[in-house]
C-alpha cells in the first residue's frame, strides 16, 4: 500500500450532511438512489448518486447523516449530475453500507 502524507489526506474534503431527499435514480445502469444532502450553510444542499439500494430505501434515508467527499468535480451519472461522493464500505456480498457518525453532529463538519 502506498503511503501518503497528512497534506495529501487534507486535500480530500470529507463533510457530514443530512439527507433531505431520496428517490430511485431513473435510467441508471445499476440500481441507485439520488440523494439531496444538506451540508449546512457554508456548502448548502448537494446532490449525489449512490448504489445503496440493497440495504436502504428512500424512505429510511430521510434525516440520516452521511459522510461525503465534497471537493471532487461533478460527475454525470446517466441524466443525473452527482455533485458529491457519498461514502460507504463494502459488505461481504459487495453491497454498500453507508459511512456515518454514530451521534448527530452539525451539518458541514469536516472529517479529520
């Protein structure tokens, strides 16, 4: 595994936000959800596409906090423009389990 410096890590801006909207992403090649995540007043609401349909429904995600990379360039996913990368870990079957704080924290907080 290649080692990086703290400065390398610090360039990746990972923030916490609260999901305020979630729905199936129409037209995706793989099942996915489109999310609107509130990162607080500094960043605002950003959109994300996430392949998390194995463990999550749109209804169970509203109000849930998640972590996301907010300083990657936007990425076109079908007809949807994803503005942030929502973070998760692979389960044994390869499905995605979301990465989130275990207590509620202010939206926009940066991971360090």
